[in-house]
C-alpha cells in the first residue's frame, strides 16, 4: 500500500470522527476492537443508503416484497443450512502474542504483523456467535451470520400470504454477526454489521437469464450511488473456491486504499437452501406452478450488499481536497443533509428570525441543517465536509428584497433566489 493511499484512509477516519459520521465504539473505556458507532451525520448517510436500496430493489418493483426476520433463530436452521458444520475461516495464530489473523489479510504470511513472531499452521475456526436462550446454559443458539436464512424459513408463509408467482424476490435489511479475527481496515470487516440482501426465486432452467439480469441491476445500483467503473472489478469465483451452496458466484470488488476487496456478491444458490430446509423440517417448501401443473423446489439468485462497506466506498469515492477545503461530493440522494440555512450574523435578531422561518419551512420536506457558528466562510466549508449540496444564507439584502443567497457545494456558485420560490428551486436542483 503506497503512502498516499494510507493517507487517504487516515483522512477518512479522521473526517468521520471529526464531523460525526463514525466514532470508535466504547471509546471512553479504551475502545473495543473492530467496533464502530455511527454518529449523528453518519446515521443519516447510512439510512439514506438503505432507503435508496429499498426504493430501487423493492418499492419500485412489483416482483419483490420485504421481510424483517429475527436475529436469533432456531439452531436447527443453522444445522440445515450447513453453517454449524461449514461456516469456518482459516486462521493463523502467532506463537508469541497469540493473536489470530486471516491468511488472506497478511502481506507477509511468515511473521506476525504485530510482534514479528512465527505463525502456527492455519486452523479452521467457526465464526458464528454463540449464546444461550433464556437462563439455561445448555440451550445454545446463535446470532445470525447472514439474513438469507430468514427468507428461506419464511418462504412458505410468504407464499401463502402474498400469492406471489415465480419469479419473485424477498428482500430484507438487517444485522449480521461474525466472530471475525481481523486487523481492522475501519468499516470493511466487522463483527457486527448490516446487510441488504435479496433471494430471488426462479425455475432452474431460467437461472442463467436471471443471473445476468441481476448482475445488470447491481451495475445500475453502483452507478446510482456514484461508484466509478474504474474502481470496480467483477471477479468470477472459480470452482473449488465458491461457498458450498453456490454453482456460480461473482464478487463485485472495490479498489479500497488497502487493496481490491469484496464489496458485494451475486450468487446462484441452486435449490440448496429450500431443499435442505424441507428435508430437515419435514415441511413442504415446494412451489406449485398453476400454468404447467407441476411442483418443484425453486432455485435462487442472491444479490448481497454490505451496508457498512457501501458506506465506506461511498465516502472514499466522494472525498475531494480542493485548494483550501474538503468537499465530500456525495450524490444528492445520499447526502445526510440536503440544505443548510444560515443567518449571515448570529447576533442580528432580524436575520436570525427570517432564517429560522426559512429553516422551519424547508424542513417540512427536507432534512435541513442549521448553523450560526463562526463566519460564513467557515460554515460553508463545514457543510462541504459533510456533503451538504446547498447552503442558504439570509443577509441584510434579504430583509429588503425578500431573497436569499443559495450556494452550490460543487461549483461554489452563488445565486440569488426569491424566498417564495426557494422550495421549488431547491426541489428542482435536488432532483
């Protein structure tokens, strides 16, 4: 990793904390490894990512419905899915400091990156989080490592309650947990993370068609969130390296400062999941096709998206250093605040009152920031750092002419707009 890329990650982590995007978890107690909290600005960006994903993949379609399944499921679910037997990572352990690492995260696989000690031979570790249901310790359950199994387990109920016909999808956004041993890289690999996943149920003979279709939809999504083609790579996973349930997998990789790593995944899971849950549960999870009068176990195409990795990629892609300012050039759909409103001077009641009136009016429809600290230039640059597309300033001319200055984040161009036309002006610009 070259120095400039190292510096970029340092700058992103610094900006994230300074401006309220992401804080170290449990920081006042010395922190907790690989634990991060989303701050007041970060949670808005994160929510906007999830909202846009839901609109694009669920609400704008008639063939996809949503689900919100539980984090803790019956242990039998994980037995049927193969996670208890096969959800393992190969890890190496340092003989000296006893820290463990994934071999694929090590540039030098011969010595520990923390103390320089030698590694023991790689061993397999199950990465599921284990806990107990109720006060009895002999009743173990697991925190889900993926959201997918909830969609398979609820397949029968979804079919009976919606009357959907194949092909159709079920989508959900939710937390997952994996007991990763990792050297960090900020939000890239977490023990507690959030996913946006869909299971698309199809006939077996149609799998290649729908695999290519969903690959195209994923590419459209990547454009929507502003990731450039030159920073993306579509990695076809070869035989022998795919997950046990997959017949074809493409990893969509992003060129992070620490290397080209997985961002999303697209997998053809065959009928593995429903077939195994039908066998283990004794429940009929087949689909009856009215048109052909046949019954079969549906096959599945799975587009899978990490929320936290999306957040990091979007931040990296948007970051700009321009002369004397940092500009976070986020797509307007993702920007935490769409507009900021300022009185030119905070100690002039007439300016503050008028600015407050505009602020209260705009925030009926938009997430709007209020800022009256310091001079106007610092306020502009402060909003640039969090990606706010437009800033509205109420000055002394506003009191006489009933207009305001609207400043564009990216061009820094300032335009005078009548106050009664402001909402419509901003609406057009944001669209």
